[in-house]
C-alpha cells in the first residue's frame, strides 16, 4: 500500500509548474466560456426568438398582400443574400474593390480584425488571400510585439524618472549647500539601478491610454457615421481588440463630409487603438499569470509518503519556492549537475537507462533554450545567475516583458 501511494505521489510530482499553470489556465478558460455562454444566451436568445416571430409574420403578410407564394419569395431572398455577400446593398455604398476599398480590406486582414463586410469571391482571390494573410499577419504580430517593447521601455523610463525625483525630494536639500559626495551619489545610483516599474502601474497607464483613444475615436465615429455614442464605443472595442464582428463597420458610405480627413483619422485611430489594446491585453496576461501562480502555491502540497524521504529536490516538481534547493536542475541554468553520472562513467560502470533518458532530456532542454536565445537575439552571458521566476523563458509578448517589470524580474 505504501509503495502504491509512493508511486502515485511520484507520478504527480513529475508535473512541472508550467504544465500545471497551462492546465489550470485551460480549465479556467473553459469555465469562463461556459459562464459567458450562459450570460449571453440569457440576454440575447429571447430577442432572437422575438425577431424570428416578427420576420415570419412579415413574410406571411407580404405574401398575402401581393398574392405571392412563400417559396418564390424565399428564393428571391436567397438571391439577395448572395448579392449581399458580393457587396450589393439596398442603399448606395462605396465600391468594395476599388483601390481604397481593397486597401481597407487588406488592412482588416493583416490586423486580424476581419470585419467580414468584404470577402473575395473568386478562386484566385481566395488562394492569394491564404498566402498574403500568412505573411501579413505574421509581420503585423511582430510589429505589435516591437511596439509593445518600445511602449514598455518608454513607460519604464518615465516612471523611473518620477521615482528618482521622489527619492531626491525625500533626501531633502544638501546641508550647508555642499555638493553631495561621490560615495553618496554612487549609493543613490546603486539603489535605483535595480528599480523597475510595477505591472499594475503600467497596466493603469495603458488602460487610461486605451480609454482616451477609444473615447476620441467614438466621438469621431458618432459624428461621421450617425451612431449612438455607446454604439461607437462598442465598435471601438470590437475593432481595436481585433474581434471584428462586422455588424458595425466604419467608412462604408459612398460620401462623407471631409471624406479624406475622415479616412485618415479612421486609419490612425484603428492603428493606435489596436496597438494600445494589444499592449494592454499582454500586460493583463501578466496579472492573470500571477493569479495562476498564487493558486498553484495554494494548491500544492508536499509529498509525505512513508519511506519516501524528502522528494522536494526533484526537478520540475510543483513545490513552494522557499523549499527548493540550489541543486535543482532547470532549463534556465547553463550547466548540468550530473556529477553522479560522471562518476559512474569514470569508474567504468555502465550508465542506466534512467540516467541516459534524464541526460538526454536535460540536453534537449538546454538546446531549446539556446535556440530561443538565438532567435530573440539576447543570449544570456555565461556565469549569470541561475535564479528564475514563473515568467522566465517566456516567448512572444511574455518574453518581451521578462525582466522589464518588477513582477517579472528575478532581481
């Protein structure tokens, strides 16, 4: 019985923190989707049923009034739906596939907004879209990541400058109007060298920026498109977050007042809004990851099986951070502590299959780490600290924000 329990704890212990965090996030997303589906179903389903009943009543009244069969009328409506897909509307709209309309379309493609108001109908256009979107979407994601990197750098520089000014005010003016000594200046510089802004301050600044951009864009859309202000805010969030339902689309009329200025403003607002919301989403993901780490620390329990001893020094075991020893092997370290295996090889003893698989696993992890550093262009110097946190080794936006904020720093 004790052996069975020990094997169970050993199998549970092989689950590392990254996999545990991934599974917990997947479970929370599923629960979040179920809750959202329940809320939207309760809010929108009665309106949908009422709209269907009204539409059926209108069809019946129309067929009786003009002595038409419902089948003929439905066939005509299906033909109109096909024309609607091609861009034909009852009211006059701007051309969809002139140069300006095509530029608007490719902008929604590479930004992954995809309103759906304009879609290619030819086979050649659909094939070209596949290859065009493959390169364009990848380049745009890279642009968003580079924008995020620069936004984080600028915000960190401004916040650090404000922090330095506050520290100078706290220190007060120098006594007897003497210039501060070199030692005092050096101590002040050393105390500020490792200071980094909090993710919550960055999130607040990006949130305020996104709100300001959305409010200004909503005022423009409300005046130009004739929408209600709340509807314009709704459109801004749907467009800037690249959801792109397509129920409301800007710049679709044939004629606008100050048309050239409106088109330029529409392009700039969508570009700025998408960049701000993308940056805000990635900073919020840091907060979500902190919540997941907190949940893991609350859920993790040490293995207390009889006769198993202390198993906390095993690699990739979900254990509290203060209980980990310095002998942990991590993919963040530049060396591998395999002195025991080296001793066996030097003594001529045959290596076991377990040690062989473990050594290959560690070598594979080191190779993956080196490839990631080469891809990012920021290889870590040898002899650096092997400490890491839950944000180390991130990719994409998480890799960009690693060690740039206080919560993602190992210092």
